[in-house]
C-alpha cells in the first residue's frame, strides 16, 4: 500500500474509533469504554471510591466477536481516568500495519477523563499534545448512578485470579425505574473489591478484570487535562486537524 493511502486510512480509523470512544464505544475497534465508564463503575464498586488498578476489559458482541482492551485506571469518587494504547487492542478490525502507523504518528495513546462535578469528560492524546472537551450526559453521570437502588444477591463462591471471591448478582434500578443487571466477584482478602465485573452494555457483554489494585486517593492532577496541551471543543475537530498535519508532511 502506498504511504499516502496508508496514512489516510490510519487517520480515518483513529478518527472513527476516537469519536466512538468519546460517545458510546464501538466503531472500528469494537465496543471500547466511553463516557459511560465512570457511571458503570459507580453502580458496581460499592464502597470502593478511591483506587488505582490495571484492568483488562473485554467486550463480546451478540455476533460473538470479542475485543480485549488492556488499560490503566484511576478512580476517585466518580472521577475516572482510563488510559489505553489503541495499537494494543486485541480483536478489533485494525491490521498490525495500520496499528504501527498510528503509533508512529502519535495517535495510539488515548486518555479518557470523566469529571461528573464539571459535567464534562476529556478525550486526550498525549502523542498529539491535544485534548477535547465532551459534555457528559445525565445518564452517564456517576452522581446520577449514585442515586440508583442497588440490590445484591449471593450466588455462590469461587476462586478467581488467586482470590477467594463471593459471586453476586447485582440489580440496579435508577430513578426512572429502569433496571440493569450485572455479576460481580468480590475478593474476600481485598476488602470485598469486585475484581471481576460482568454486565451488558448496548447488546454487548462487558467484562472487567482488575489486577494490581491499590487503595488510596489518586493525585488530583490525574483528573485534569494536561495544561500544555492544545484544547479543542470537540473530538472530530481535534482529529481532523491532526490528520491534516499528518498528511501535510507527506510528499504527493
């Protein structure tokens, strides 16, 4: 494939997947976590409101397609910082060649910060030194999720990732009466932390497997966009300008 065509394809894939991450998940990389991620966590974490962890997030569509996303997470009372490297996502429809081009262009690392107190989320690209603000809808607001009624039913016990766990069915009912269900495996020796959370999001089964959990407040700077990054009003504008800069340096 010619360099110009390859770079165009790479930029378009990143633009589509980044917009999907910011909104609902999906696009060319499958159902990646988006602005709803903080709200989902709030429903199932219970009393655990301050920690950092590694997390492997898997989504399985109704058609059976699986996408695996290795990530880093910082969480503090509804504020969430989710870091991924797009080039390391497994199971998406991105070829290794395109993944390498995206990485070389500085578009692989993506940081999503959710700030319910500001009713905003931030999509940040360290490689581009840029970020965009995204309004946080009410249904994605962890503060709204906190007002939901949560019912837990013990289903049994199991050992996962070396931890003795209690398996629970969790039913969440929001203020409008809408219910959502999930399953958690809460580790006895980790203060009852749900090291595995399984739920359904828009027709896909979503599984979160936590490791290296460290309790305590992450630094407040983790939930702020970098001060020296360029700010954009929306993701599409940010990615469009990045693509133009990328292609501008390629000989015709």
